[in-house]
C-alpha cells in the first residue's frame, strides 16, 4: 500500500515545484475540493496535505502506480 510519504518521495525526485502544485490542483479537482484548502505553504507541503487528508489508501496506491507507469512510458507526470 502506498503512503503519502512514498508519493512525496517520488514527486521530490521526478517533479518540479510547479508540477507538484499542478498535481495538487488535479487532486483537488478529482476529490471535489477547493485547491486553496491545501494551505498556503510550499508546493510539496500542499501536496502532502492533499495526499494525507484528501485521498484514502486505495487512491494513494492508484496515484503512485499511475505516476510510475507514466514515468516508465516517458509521459508527463502532471495529469491533464
């Protein structure tokens, strides 16, 4: 089972701060939350909030798997 820390570690290595912020926006959209509710901190802090409080264990596992598959396929890691 993927944890928020697993996804954060992946994102620290493979995403820029701008991309991490875009990922927060995508998670907010998918979970029907206002992106501003992730706080006003740095993108990785905001991402941590979204991963911990907006996604359940299954959703975190799906997200990490999706990110890893896209990375292996050379696709953008920022969801459209």
